[in-house]
């Protein structure tokens, strides 16, 4: 069908429904069964159907679907990402919206195609980089969007996330209050920093700035995800920094490997070395010992992102940025430094 535009009649024929049914699915003007709706949207996507501007203007333009753009890239911890995705899906259902999950790492092209397809009313984007190539397009799109994460320039955007800089600082403050004088951050895999991923960079900056402000000796290192890689980093830290008494871990996949590596080196937690994690509560609570941690509030972030998007769809004014303040829960992995 290259060389000419696909028609709504062809979409209807492909989906095995009436033309009016395709129209109702795209406009949202009438309730359509989930199975029929899915068939129509699959045909729209397969055939590359794009309603012309006039037809879209005549319709309500509500598909009752939002896109969650979550490119699956190296260095990302999928179980935690799925907590965010589940939260977005659950919140969207409260507004009678479904969620189209887009996981291909296609940059602006994927965003442009989703917006032009009439499949979605708006977009929620994750894994936001400081200089994200998707951002300029978002400012020009007719469809509203919300970013879970903050690029360097937030002008003309709507962003929500945990205040990761404050999270990193809060970990340091807790350790300083317990008398620790030399601390280390084991962060995300190196590729995450190389991409300029916002949350990882901001945690790193918050940690290092707070360590300096409290007069602590602090070092921040990327950390990979396998036990062998984690054990090598932990071993080098213990060998080269004999006065190190505390670790902050911002890498969900590495948390339990860090604890295992410390045991391997004969270090007790918290008697010999304290550990604070930035992670979901379920990871902190399941660890042995249970970890003092700053919560990554996936459920709240997802809920806030959907609420902001729905407000934008209704034409309501929303804040440019929403930073959730971090909360530290003390468990069994931190104690006063014995040095």
C-alpha cells in the first residue's frame, strides 16, 4: 500500500468490522468491546493508517489510551521498571484509559509515530536523559506528555520524579550522623552514566556534594550487576580504603551481591561496615540484614504522572516540575561507626 494513504475502509476490512466501528474506536464516542478495539488498533498499526487532520478534528480525538514509552536498554533493572509500569497502568484504569507499552529504543521516531497514529491521547516517558533527544519533539507535539525524570532543560515540559539528588544527600547525612567519616557510593552500571541518565547522575551529585559539605571522604563508582563484577569493586574498595566504614548502594540488581561480597571478605553488616540502599522497600526488607533505605516510590511516581497527563488532557494548568521528597527508613544495616 506504499505510495498512497491507507483508508478507513481498508482498516475496517483488515479488522473484519464495519467502518463505523473503526470510527468509534478512534474517536472514543461509543463503547466498543476490548477484543474488537484491540483488533481495530492492531489493524491501524499494521497498515500504518493515519487519519487526516480534518477527520481528526471532527472526532473527539480521544482514544482512551496513553502510551508508556519505556525503552529497554542495557543497565536497566527490569523488575523495578515494571513496578513503574504497573503503577501507570493501574492509575490509567482509574481514568478509564488503557496503556500502550512501547519498549523499542527508537528515540524521537518512535514518539512521532505513536503520536501520529491516533492510537494514543498522550504519552508518559521514562528513562529520561539529561540531554534526551526526545525532548525537543515533545515541546512541539499536539499530544500532551509527562516525563518520569528530569532532563537538564525542563522548559515547556511536565516532569515528575523522586528528588534523587536529595536522596543521595539524605543517605550521606544519615551516615554522618552515625559518625562515619569515609563513605562510598556504588551506583548504576557505567553505561547508565554514559547515556547521561538523569536519576543516576543526580544521585551521584547529591552524594558527592553532601559528603563534601559534611567533611566526609567520599568516593562514587559505577557498579555492574553480576556477583563477580560487584565482588571485584567491593574488594578493591576494601583493599584501597582501609578506613571505609559505609556504603550507599544505588543499584537494585547489585544490592544483595554487595552484601554477599562483604560476607566473602569477612565484613559484618552493620558492625564492620554500614550499608544504605536507594531502592524499593521490598528489596530492602528481603535483604539480610534488612537494609536501611531510601524508598524509590514507583507507585506514587506513576500515579502522579498519570494524574498530570489527565489534567493536561482536560486543559488544566499543571506544574512544570514535581519532585517527590525522599524518605529514609532505618532498618538493621546501619549503626554508629566504631572507628
